[in-house]
């Protein structure tokens, strides 16, 4: 990796101050993407601001109808949290299948959501559960937060502090892992909440997206049968040596049906 | 078995303690004072002319000690890398031999080809400087698609190999085979691809070198499977450093699978540059470099036809193969798709007539050479796939068709029509045992049960034979090999009775330190903890040929047995003297020399002590000391054989293939350590299933970029992809080596691909899928199902 200045602030305010005015400064959460990128010399930040020392950012609480997860909460902690398992078991299940044990004990929910990797799992949960992303400057609704490939609505010097997930009536996540990397090649999160049914797909496109046709059908009849004839167009889906766009489109249907069946169990 | 730690005992591997506690010593662990670090600038293009290389900015980069390019090697008259096996084409002409410069001079020929070497005070500084090197490339069209390598107008890799053809080789008489086909009741035809694989040893390749100005001696530490052979190549062909002035050490090495047999550019450069730099140089490949520059494996395109009579007896086999050599001919590359492939095409069967034509092509891809099994997996895949296809076409049970054509036990030694003479074997009991273990009789019930869950279940056989224990030297010489294939052993006792067992083979995960100690313990009665197995250093070991081709026990172990014979013979003379007996009356039992019918006894340790402190010793008749050397050159290859049965379930919605059960019954002859053998078989099966279901090196057909260039895109088989394997053994001892052993290191990888793919085809046949290529990835299987459904709809 290239040389950079390393900082480990103790508060969000200090972190923001360190990031401000430095164009090439990068915040680091768990470092699960940034560190390999640095090692491969694919990034050359002037400064790395390690959020690991900001204690206020980690932790899980239940606030009314929501489970609020601090940005620096590790995947492993989400997976094993009694609160998450009790209120949104689908989210605990999702977190428990991210990466491998080493990744789950370093990687964080805030880092994953801010990075907006098209193959990350969390974005599907954020969108399907209609979560709210809270930052040091304000709040973002799930819709509109993910703007595209590695692109979010976060502004300069804006750091995610927590994510608030409304408790669903029913929810489930089904992932078809890339055979090599085991990132989601297609991951479908289906949720039935007070505000309706949402179907969010990660891995298949450049960014997480909703399948409105499935949502409408499931709103009327929350069963896998209700969506068995709904085809997702392959246009604009990702294509690589592991999966053509057509195959991914097909898998969206399969994973969505399996997610509905799982949610109904 | 003479004891709990002798031959046949499940002795826990003594070397594992250091491997598992992080106290192994690998090349990268070497503490070398004043070390410099090398970084290699690699070609980003598959094919390009180098118009110029400007190192002026890089030379000023902080920490840089030296920068070398191909021109420096030309100026220093450094030789090119060699291919050590001359294959003669069908007209008797030696294969085309395009030059293989250690570093590219004016042309780069694959992504990863070596362009410059930067030596700096730290690795990061070397890398920084490499980024400042300006190479002006003129990018040229590349050929990476093997099937199109011989096409008219295809980009040419070397002027010395017109049409990209290295050789057009054949074995067998085509006219005889054609005549047999004309009379056949049934002909099964098949087109298959044997997918290209990337070895991915756990430890990447590494090298370190030091030059002693005072003595003029070089020391090269390398992750080599055969340090003496590496030294020989570097000395005699490449660098011209005399053998006695070059010490090559291969310390603990973390896996090789063949990829560490060969002499590579980077280790050559590290050694060469050590004297110029005047400080030690260290280099360890990054994983990306491993993907790009380790020699790859397999990569064949094959058309095969099998002729059968009305009863299902095989009449003749015809095989046409194009084999990819990559951009340059690696050390043993030419032999792999010829003498290690086509000579195996008889398999376990009495097929009387076989013709094979192999054309080797150069392409703008990494060099291809031996990889676990080397030629035999490719041969087994051809035979065992076409036999199962024939059975399906004839609506015969695949086991029955195999049995009908097995070489009968009484026919051994059996001369095949493709040069090899199988020494021993008994195949029918093996398949019977495999079918019993796999509960073949219950398969249809399991298939029906799977169907009720929406899954397609299939079962597949693979009855393999392989030739290993490389090899009788004179045969190797007749076939064009440039080296002998014997092995050496030395048994060197110390005065206090403990012993060093020095072998010319090399352990890089196989467990030789345990297995070889068991041999010596069993034979000489020396306790296991008094035995040290020494290997891997040309200065402390006798010249040896290293480890590959499942040869270490059959050849290296046999050499050890010969050395123990010499120890016992000498010990008898010493003991006879000490016991005042006639040497003819002395026997050696359980580590003690005795005179039959008396209570006179001399333990081996006492004889050893007498040999080193010869105060009461027959000095007029024998020399002092207890230190014996032996060389063993095998009379034939050894021929392990077996049957694997794989059972899979396919999810037709996703295309995922799951291995539900995998059975392997092998005949490895006598077994020294069953636990180590199981480990070898397990690992081999995993690699073979890896080839069948997961692994595939993919180059972009236009740009020649390696698309599967990291673990993010190259699918390694993982523990959770597998059930527990079910193993069984049948034993026909090898008749021509003293241990009666055959090799076990490659068998799993040789047999598994066909077993898996036959199971996949068996599962998909009911829904009309005719053919799936390896690797049967979910995408590939799903697309095959879609294709079959479209065909059915038309």
C-alpha cells in the first residue's frame, strides 16, 4: 500500500473535522473493503480516519417499533444479538451469512451501507425494511439513499451514525452466493411491514433495486405462488463469468419465491 | 505391522506440530542480514512489442538498489529457460523450441510475462519504483482461444513455431483403428474440453538468494519440489554457475501440486542478481502473481470416438487432442499431453486398438505444465466419460459395460497397445467394493426420493488407472526425457545410535518425514523419535530427483529400503565380530543382531557405536562408520487403479450441483501409513471435484486478460462443498519394488472429474441435457438446461 496519515479519533465530531477539507481523506470503519483496496494499491488516500475508536457508534437498541443499530456494530454482533433475533430474525440471518467469521468480526453495518458495494447484503435489508439511515447531519430514507455503483446520498464529511429498521410482520433474505467470492450474486430481501410489502434485490444490478411488480402481487397475496410468473427484465443487470444478466434475472425470481416461502415458515 | 509405529500404522504426522504452530520455516521466513527485496514488473498485455523501457525515473526512486531488464540478461549472455523433454512429432522431428527468455527482450507474450526486476531496500520501495518504469508497448492481437490457435490468420506467438504448432504427435496405427471402426456395431462420439486450472498452492512461490564474494558460492532458497533438478537446470543451461558453486535449498514448502517442479524466471533472476547486487535478495509472489505466472494445468480440447461390438466389447479408441502449452514451453510441458496422457488411454480395459493424435499449441497465456496427475486426469476424463456415454447410448449399466471390458486379473503383466505394460492389478473386486460402499443398488430409490423434493439426482463412475512412480530412467531417456528418474537415499547413523535418513525426494505437504521414518523404524527397529528425515538442501543431501508423479514412496522409499539393506549387511559383520560368530549365522530381528540358537545378541545401536569407536572392530575387513548410500532406479512405472463413484443432486432452478456422496476404492499396493494415504485421497478428490464443478482459468478472448485472476473470481473448492468421503482399499502389491507400493498422491484428482461429470450427466439425462462442460458451475448447468428445454420446444 501507499503511505498515508492514520488517525483514530474518539468522537464523530473529531472524525468529521479530520475528514473536512482533505479531498483525499477516507473514513475507515471495519476496513474490510478499504484495506484490501489499499493493499492492492487501488486507492491512494492522503489520510485514513479510523472510526474504530468512536465508541458512541456501536451498539443495538430497541426503540419503539424500531431496531436501531449503531454504524460501527459488527456483522457478528448483529447476527447474534438477542434483540435483532427477536424482532427482525431475517436481519440477524442476513448478517450471519456475510463473508466469513473473520469478516463478520471486523466488518460493520455502517461501513457496508456507506460503501454501497453492489454485491453487499445489507443494502437489500435497508431498502426492503424501509430503514432510516441516520448521519451526523441528518436522516436519509432508504429509497434514494443508494444512488448507484458504490454511490450513496452521503455528502462530504457525512458519517453514518446508526440505521433504524422498523420491525416487520414477516421478512426473509435469500442469497445466491457468487461461487468464488461468496458475495451475493443475487440476494433478495422480502419484507411485509405495516407500510406494505417490499422486495429488494442486491447483487444483480449496479445497485440495490426494488421489484414493484412482485411487491404489488405480494401485497394482495403473500405467497410464492403469487409471484411465480413475474419475470424481472435482464436489461441493466450485471453480467460476468459467473452469471449472465439473464441468469441473474432468473435467479431474482427463484430467490424471491424462496424468500417468501422462508418468511412464511 | 511390527509395531504401533511401523509399516501399516496410522502414525500421526510428526511434521504437523511445526506446521500447525507456526514454527515451520518457509522461504519468506528467512532472516537475511542486509537483505534487499525484489519486485517484478509484469506485462499488462497478452501480446505486445516492447518499443522501449525507460528506467531513468525509477532509478532515482527512494531505496532503489538496482533495476534489471531483459537487455541486461542478453548482455550478460544468460541462457533462456529450458524445456527438458524432447517430444518427436509424427515425422520424427523434434518439437519446435521457441526461445524462452528469462525476462522479455522485445516482445511480451502473456499477461504476467516478466519485463523488469526492481531491487530495493524494501518491497514497497521496489514496487514504488516499478510504477515509475515507463514501458512503451505496441499492443498486438493475441490468441488465447485454444480451439482457434491453428486457424489461418490467428495471431502468431513465436516465429519459430509457425501456425502456433509445437508438435503434431501420434501414437498407434490410424489405419488399423479406422478398420476396426468400420466393423463396429456401435460408435460413441464425444467432444470435450478439459478446463484450464490454476494450481493455487497455499504458499506462493518464493525465492531468496545470497552470494558469497569470498568463496564465489551462491545460495538460492526456493519453493522447489526438486532442488537438485532446479540447480542442474540453472547451472547447466541458464546461469552457468557451476553446480558445486550453487547451493539450492527448498525448506518447508507449502504445497506444490506440480507447479513448483519447474524452473521459473523470478527465482532465476533472484539468483543471478544476487552477485550483481552484492546483498541478499528476497522475493515472494503476491497472490495475483501466482494466478498470472504459476504454470497452469490441463487445458485440452478433445474429440474422441469409441468403437464397440454388438456385445459392448471395446474394439478401438480414437482420440484427437489439442493441448495448450501457453506462451512458452515450461520445463516438462511437452511430455504431459503425450507420454503422460496418450499412453494411458487404454485405461482399465482390453481395448485392442488405440490411436491418439495430439497437437500442442502455443497461445498468449501463461505456460501450462504438469499439475496433480499431469496427463493422467485428462486421459481418465476422456476414457471414463466416453465409456459412460457409450453405456447410456446402449442402455447398459455403466458398471456392467466396464466389467465386460476390464483387463482380467490373470492377464497381468498386461501389455497395452499404447506402450505401457501394466505390472499388476485386479479391477473387478474394486468396482464391486465401490458399488457396495456407495449402495449402488439403492440408487434408484434415492433418485425417486430426490425427485419428490424437486431435485435431480445422478450417479457416476470413474474407473481409473494411472502410471506413476516416475520412473525407469532408460524408458524416460527413450521417450526424450532429459533426466534420470531414480531416487537416492542415505542412512547416516550417529555414534549415539540416532539416525538421519537423507532422501533426494522433497516433502511439501506429503508427510514424508513420518512415512519414511516409519520405514526405517520398521526395518531397523530405531524408535521414531530417534529418526530425522532430511531433505531439500543440495549441500546436505545426495543428488535426488525430487517429488512429483507420485514417486516418493515407490522410488524414494525403495531407495531407503536398499540403504537399510546395506546397514543390516554391515551391521551383521560387526555383530559377528563382537559375538565371535560366523557372519552367515547372524540374523537381524527387531533391531537386534542374533546368532540363531544361542542367546548371543548385539543391538543395532551397539554395532553402530562399535563402528564409530572401533576399538574392538574388524578394521582389516570393513571400514568404520555406519553411513550407507543407495540409489534406486525402478524397473517399471507403478500402476495404481481404482473406482470412484460420485452421487450428486442438482437443483434445476438454480443449476447448483451438490456432491451428496463420493466413494473411492483404490489399489495402492501395500500401504505404509493409512492416515496419510486417506489425506492424500481426500485432497485429491477435492481437487478433482474442484476441476469438475468449480475451477476454471478464464482469459478474455479478445484482450487476453486473466478474468479469473483472484480468489474473488477463481472458485476454489471449499470444505463445505463436500460430504465425508467413503474410502476402501484392495491390494495387489507392486511386484517390482521392495515395498510392494504404488503411488497415492494423484489418484483422487485423476479419477474424480469423470465420476462427477458422469453423475451430472446421469442426473440431467431425464430432462434431455446431452452435454455439460467442466466446470459444471451453476450458470453452466442452468444454461445447459435452458438449451435442452429450447431444443425440446423446437
